[in-house]
């Protein structure tokens, strides 16, 4: 189950962060997402570690915490997407697929002429779309 | 690579893994030592560390080496057991608490920037008490039976010389069952090296006895193993040892001074010597010997191929053994234990190669035996040995990880060991700059125990900071985690410390949720410690948290208020963010010579006022001689730029307050902060400027001394006589923005500076905000400042002495009105001051709406004076269009004192929609000694005009008579609820006579909402018929009015010529037409109506409401200069069998021009083609004349039938190509017409068949005679034209 997704801007400022849990753990998830930026930075700054693919946007598993797995995705404009999930075995293909959809939704949201680049994404459509993507996550693997 | 021994771990290992000496002593020994405040062990401790012992060591190999560093650990026999966990916990807590107390000092210091602190090495960065804590933590797992390095190597038996039978005591000491369990239960060899020490107290003065006992001992235990130690040589105990060797071992500094106070330098030397001797001559050789023996044993049993096979086979057989957590029990003489002891002894003597080979040997065995704890212990030691050898790094790490996980696997027994192992592992990684891995290890150690995990997490956080490049976010996260753990075990001070350092990461980032939480926690903790200033500082950061949920905002605010209340004083905060001051909404309204009657007047653009006042205010050239002179005299150059205001008159400042939260907040005591300086010297101004500059720096957050003074002065002298301030109080609901008007009223002359605003939040927090922040914005908002003034100038006012000021007010000004409604209003002007004003003038922006009446005397009904004959117009007449809106009050109207001036005004809602009516009143001051000679009062009222009745007129010629015009009036009621009663219709002017076409059979001309009504009138121009005498007569008759309403038949008609209606009509004419002198034949209509009310009681009231509609410039004539009427019979009976029918017609032509015309009448016989072409032509020319008139009911029917007939007829006829009738006589007749004259032309027509004929197949060509004395220039209109014939229907019937 995905517990949190986030879009983080170039200046590492949160553009969109949404948790999908009932529990009141927003602060914790914020911290986790915030921390994972360190790992993103590390991967970006040490490209030799990040693997053979030069233009790979998918950053893979950023770091496993006690209960969560954090995946990252970096767009060409240095916008980061972070996914926090409680599933312990997640197929990379699923995650890639998720990020691809998420990225598309993000691109649509920021293409809105009323969106101010670098500001938080407040679009309801975007939120709805993201929650749909989140809901459908992992369905592909089971079905 | 740094030498492993010099790393933190290396140092730690050389200190921790050292031979243990078990100490057995009698109580008298302890007593002797306690004189110095020391226990026996403590007395020895400082001297048990050797940096340069320089002892040759030869272990298994034949190659000796020299040992430099050495350390002995002394423990009482009673302490050699597994430490009590509870006690250990308490000890740990004590360490932390003490460390926390020490750290308090730097709470208030500024936050060190983490990024700056990167250059500091680890030892500086992380607190020193980590070492102590880690040591204590590691100690909890000591004296375990699976490790041999904690097992005593030697035993020191100490007996005091005061003891009775000391020799027996020695024996007793070792034989009692007080011995530690390890020795008794066979874990280690009970035959340890024994050393005997006799302690003698020199204060007892019995050295002889001591030496006697020593010799006795020597004879009993052997001479080399017995020693004598004499202490307490000093009698007075006042030795102040400069560098007390014990002080560093004791945490309590106050006691440290008395430590060892009875020990002389000789005593200390003696102790030193004793331990050196013990180490070098006994312990180390003993260990060497043991290593050699054990090595030999191990080699014989385990080394070599045969032994290994045997061992493997033997182990295999034990596989069925139960899988107990501790594995099988190994006694000291088992080969496994011996190998372990061998390895540990070798490790302690720094022979790491030997140690490693033994550890490897045994590790395999333990694994096969499933003795997991022992296996883990060996793995741990292997890892450390690898590290000390600086061999394979991977091996070392692997071993440590293996050990760690194996300890965890063992369960509760391995818990403490796993922690120690983890600590070593982390140190090992740190020593190799693998900080990230170390951090993860620290994270793994953090167990359920909050205190321990807090420290571990904090250590992990430092690891992230030390990384290259540092991971600040992880650092922050781990510090927050650690802070939370600290809080759980009530270590608030530590929690604050960690959070504070974490804050440096989150500060300035946009991760507001995290940042707010950090600030909030810090605030709470500081408050719990009673450090309210720091707490408030943090709470302030989170007050304006828009992004948080409502509940959180409430919590934050509540806590903050509570906090402030706890401090017991009102808090003063610069730049308080609650509420937010919207500087963009800041507006300053002040009155110099321009004064405003109402806020609405302030909102009107300055340019509009200026255009209104243009011709009222004295011209600059005339004013220059004295006005500017005065100004230069009174105002220094500098002040000319500043705004002027008058003492006693309020300066209003509109300030926008925005509540960023979702919860309501209450604001009170809102007032401006002002500074007043009495003198107007330029030096003072400079000072002011500098003050302003200071203020702007204050706005940045530093509380300036001067300003606090200023504020305190403000508060101190509430009744400060130089100015008074207004106070406002309001509450803002969530997200609301409110614009509040604050005023400051200067009392005395001088210079007034508006500095900022202050307010009180929830009754306990005072916020200040300076206006000096963003000036580029508010200059745009303040339209009334002409020049670009410097920011400080904008808020600076030159206060001049009190001047008279007119106050104006219009009573009962309606906000809504129906279109056309007339209102009577009263303008009241007041002058509160004692100085009179004169030369008053008034100008109105919309004279179409407002007319100035006469001086108001008493109340009278609004419409009453409109009734004909009652109206008496005042002497003020409208002279010209330009001056229409300018009204000069009579010379004698001087206002002063209590007596107000009342003046009546008439309002007519002339145009639909919203409109702002502006009035400005100019007045001059009698007192000319001031800067201002005149002032202007600006008034503005907003009016919304609703649609009432829409009236339109259609005018057409009467086809029968030339002098008459038919008028169709269409009235539509556009209101939703109001019904109107039409009272009268008047044609303005004397030359018109208006009569109703139909008799009035509609009983009441009331128009209900949505209803439309048409009325027909006949309008006759009587001008030409009348002589001058007749005119006078007719004037009395007033035939130009038609009364339409029948209600109360006695109602009089309203006069539209000389009453007020005429004035409005004049305005309407001006606005509706291009010029006043329109066409002489244009007619203006005035429709007067009233709201309809059936109840007669309200007759009078309703009577006072009156509506007028003015429709001007309704043209009566066509553009063509000629009018004509065809006259002839309509129906003719003729017997066509006899002959064709000849009909005589008569055409009357009228020339309405002032010039002579010649008219040609061209007739032509109609053909099928010509009908269409002519008809299209005719519509083109005479369209204006005929529009909309065809729907006259009678004509309509006829035409329709005729069309049908005509078309049928044409169809019948056209194939035959015979025209239905022909004109007889000449086809062209010419007539000359004089100016305004009429001529008659006879025409004849011949018919051949019965039918209905449209006799319109003729044209009138007119030609202007230019030959007259009129110059051609005056004739702007065309000099010739063509008019097509108008339809004239003739029915010819077959007579029988």
C-alpha cells in the first residue's frame, strides 16, 4: 500500500505531499520524504553509483526504513517524485509504471496556465488523479 | 591510513580490553584509604595506566617485542559479576542528566549554523559525554562468562597492618565464598596469580609492626609475592596537590580537592612503583607464561591435519545436542575455553596475529556446537583484531555484523552484548570514514529503551553530518527522533539541544509542517523549563501558520497565549505576524485645503475633483503674489514637500489586517504610533529622518532603544497633548481581511510623523508594525500625492494651526431611486470653528441630476411647489450651459458658530445605473495669516437609479391635414413591483397644442409592472395661426398639456415652463440633443407620472413622489422641405360599361423652408416593373417620415387588403401590359412655392376598370431658388431633391 507520495521542487521545496493513511502520521511521512532527498542528492551527485543508465529518471529504492520503502524519480527539470510504500516486495516495473503515470499527471497539472511554477500544486484535479493512480498501484501485478 | 591503535576505537580497545586484577581487601584497608576520600581501587586507578612501560614480551613466537602501553583494571571481587541492569540504567541516566545540566549554559546563544561547523572535527562536534556514556553502556555487558578478557588475571589480596593476625586474614580472604561466581563455578581457572599486599597507615606510627608482619608474610607466601605499602604520610592533611591525579577521575569537582589529601609525594611514588612492579614483574610475565603453555596445548590437540580431522569428527557426533541459547557449557579446562583464553591474552598483550589465529580456530567450533553467544563473542573479537591489524576491512565488517546479528539472535542474553558490539562496530566504521554505515549501525542499536536510543540516534545524526558530503536532512531527522526519545525519558534539556540543532536544518526551508513542529516542541519545552523568553521566541515563529489545520492553529495560539499569560506581563513583539498587516492596503487620508465630507468622497479620484474645481479655485497667477509669499515665509523649503494637515483635524489611516488563520482572533487597542516634534527647524527634521531610519532598522527585528522609548512614551502619556490617537477593537474570523481606519489628531503645530501601528492580540500580546517596509506599493495606492515623495516624507505631516472647516451633509439622500423620480433634498453646511468663512461657491458634477434650489426656510412638500402657479423660482438663474453647474452662494451667507446653513437641492434620477454625484464647495477663510486662504469641501453621494417607465414617442404626419401631427406614446413599466399612474403629458413650448386622439375611455392611466400602454395624441402647431395677441391668450389656456390621470379630477396640472421641471428639462435638452437650437419644428415632451396607490389616505404622501420623463427633440417634420397631401374621393361608383372613369384629385403642397422652391410633379403610368423599383426608392427617401406609422389599425387593414388585391391585380394585368389607370393631363406640372407657403395643384386620373388603386405613381422634384439674396453658404442642406408619391388608396366600384 502506498502511504505517501510527494512532488519536490528544484530547490527541494515541497510542491505536493499527500499521505494516504488514516493515522495521524503526516509529520513522520514529511520527515521521511524530506530525508529521502538526501539520498536523491547523493545519487545525483555520484552518477557512477546510480548505474549504467545515464538518462535514467527512475532512481530506484532510495532507502528502506523500518516499515517503509522509499522510491524516487527525478525528472529532467530536477523535480523529484517520492513514493513511500509499506509493501515489502514491490516490483520495480510497478514502481516505474507508477512514476510514469504520476509524471504525466504532474506535467498536466503544471501546464495549467494558472499554475505558478515553483509554487505548491493546489489543483484538485491533480489530487484526484494522483489518488486514482495510487489506488490502482499494484493492481497490474496482481491482475 | 591512521594507525589503528590511534583511532578512537583503538584507544578504546587498549583501555577496555586489558587485564583485570581482582582485589580482595579487609574492611580496615578500606577505612585507611577513605581518610583520603578514596576507595582502595580509586587510589590505585590513576597509576594503573602506563604509556611507556617498555616491557619485553615474548609470546608464542620466539621473536620478543616490547610492550609500551599497558593498563591494569582493578575490581573488587564483589564487583566481578554480571552488572545489575537496573543499576546500570540508573548510572546511564545519571551520566545523561549531568551532561544535560552542563549544557544549559549555551541555550541562549545563537544557533550555530550547521553548515558552517563542518570544519570541526568529530571530537569537537559531538559532546564529550558520549564517550562516557558509551563506556558505561559497554560496561553493562562486562564479566560475561563467554569472554575471557574480563576474567581476572591476577588477584591482589590486601590486609591492613592494623588487622589482627594479618597472615590469617590473607588466607581467609581468598577462601571465603565471597569469590566471584566465575571462579567458583568453573568458568575460569580458580588458580589465579596471587599477590599479597600489606597496607600500612603511617598515621598509626607503627612501622615496626608493619615490617614484622611483612616478613611473616614473606615467609608464608613467598618473598616475591609480598609487598608493603605505606600511605597517609602527611599528618595535617592540607596538601594542595597542584595536579591532583584523581581529579580527572572524579566528576564532582568540589570533592576532588580533598582527594588524597594525606598522601605525600613519596606515598604516591610508592603506589606508582608498586603497580609498575606488579605489572611488569608479575602480571605480564604470568600472562606470557600462560600464553605459551596454552599455545603448546592448543598446538598439540588442535593444530595439524590429524587433529583437525579428529576434531571435526568429534564435533559431528555432538550435533544432536539440544539447541540451548548458551550452547554447551564449557569449563575452564575444556579446549575451547583454553583457546579463547589464549586469544584474549594474546589480544591483551597486543599479539594480534596469535589472537586472530586462535579466534578463527575456535569460531568454527562454536558455530558447529551452536554455542551462539560464544560464537558471536569470538566473531566480535575477530572483527576487532582485524581492525587492529588493519587487514581486510571487509572481513572486519563482516565479522562485526555477524557478531551483532548473532547476539540479537540469542535474545535477551545477548542484548547488552549486541549493544556493545554495535558500538564497537560503529566506531570501527567511523574510524574508516564510513559514516553512513556507522549511522545505520547506531540506528540499529537504538532499542526500546528511550534513553539509550536517544543517545544512539544523536550519535547517528552526527555521523550524517560528518559524511562527505554531509546529509543535513538526515541529520535533522535523526536529531528530531533523538529529541523525541529524550523527551520520553524526561531529558528535556537534551531534547531542546537536539531540536535546536535540527532547527538549523529546517529553518528557511519550505517544509513548514516539520519546521512548525520543531518550533512548537521547542517552545513547549522551554516553557516547561521556565525559560519563557526562549519559548515565546519559538512560538512566535509558528503563530501565522496558514497551512496548518484549524485544530493545530487553535492549539498553537492557545499555547502561545497561555505562555504569555504565564510570564505575567504583556509581551511586545516587533513584526508580529498575527494578524498580518497588509501594507498594500495602507492608505493615508488627510485634509489640507481639501476636505472631505464623507468616506465616499475620499474614494473619488483626485483628477475628477481637480477638473471640477478647476474654475473655482483662484488662479495661480492671482494667488501667487500673496499665497506663495506666505508659504515661503511660513514653510521652509524642506517642508514644502511634506504634507500639510491642520491641527485638530484627524489624519485617517486605513490599514488592512488579515487573519491568516482559520480560527477567529480578537484584536484590541489598535492604534497608530506617532512621533510629534514641536519645532520645525531643519535640524529637527534631520533628526526625524534619522529616527525614521532607525525605525526601519527596527523593523528588521532588532528592538531599538529609541523606539522602545518612543513606545513607552506613547503609552505613558495617553493624554499626550500634542496629538490624540484613536483606538480600534475588532475580531477577525478565519481568513478575513479587514480594513480598519485609525486616526491621529494633531493638537499643536509642528511636525507629525506616523511611524507604525500597534495592536494587542488576545489581550496579552502587543504587536508592532512599522510602515517603513514597502513603500513602492503604497505610493501607487495613494493617488493623492502628487510628487514622488521619499518614504519618510509620506508619513510626515506639517501641522498648521487650527482652521475653520466646513462640514457638509445632505439630508435624506436616497441610495436608490426610480428613473425620473424627483427628490427634494436639504444641504446642510456647518462651521464648527469661530472663524467665519465667505465667498462660498458650489459646483456639481452632474447638473442633470442635481439642481440647486433656494435657501431652505421650512419644510414643504416636495411636489407642492411644482404645481402650477405655486412655484416661485429664486433669483438664481441658469445663465449659460458652462456655468450651469457652478452656483454662487449669496454674499451674505456666512456660516459660523452653531447656526447651520440649510439649502435646498433638487435631485432627479436622470439616467439609469449607478452614479456618484460629486459636489465641491469652495470657501475662503477670513483669516489670511495662515498658509491656506481657501479650502474645499468635497462631497460625494452614490445613487443607484432603477428603471421605472420607459416612454417612447412616434410622430407621423397626419395624412389628412398638414398642420397636424400624430403622436403615439408607448409606455412600458419596467419595474418589478411598482405601478405608476400617468399624470400628464406636456409638449414644451407655446406653439404646440396637444389633444388626445381618442376619448379617454381607460378609467385610470395606471401602468402595472410589465404592462405597456400606448396612447395617441394629436399635436398641432399653432404658431402660424396665431397673432401675438393670441399667444398671450393661449398661454393662459395652456393647451400644450394633456391630463391623463382621472384620479381626483381636481388635480392641477404641473407647469412645465416656469417651474423647476423646466430647469431639469433644460438640462435634459442639453444632454439629449447635440445643440440647444435644434430644429424649430422639433418638439419636446414631458411625461409626469406618480406612483399609483389606491388608498386615498396616503394621497398626500404619494402626491409628494413625482416622476418626470423628458423626451426631447422629437422631430415633427421630415427632412424633406415639402409636405403634401393628396386630396380626393375615397370611393367612387362608376358604370364602366358606359365609359372610363375620370377622377379629379387635388394635391396640397406646403413648403416648410424659409426659402422659395419650385416643385415639379412628375406622374407616370404604372407598369409591373416600375412598381417595385419605385417602391424601393420611395422607402429609401421617405423612411424617416413613415417609420412605424403603418400600424395604424385602419390603414393597416386597408393596406393589407390592397396589397393582396394589388398583387392579384398586377398579376392579372401584367401579361396584358395594360396599366390600371393613367394620368390625364400633362405628365409634369411645375409649381413655384414661396417661403412657408402652400399651393394647391389639381390632378386628374382615368380608370378603366373597377378595383382598389394605389395612386402613388408620381414624384415630386423640388428645387431651391438660390437666386434670392441668401448667400449659398447658409444653405447647408441640399438644394434639390426628389420625393416619391405617398400611397393614396382609391376604391372604384362598378355602379349598377
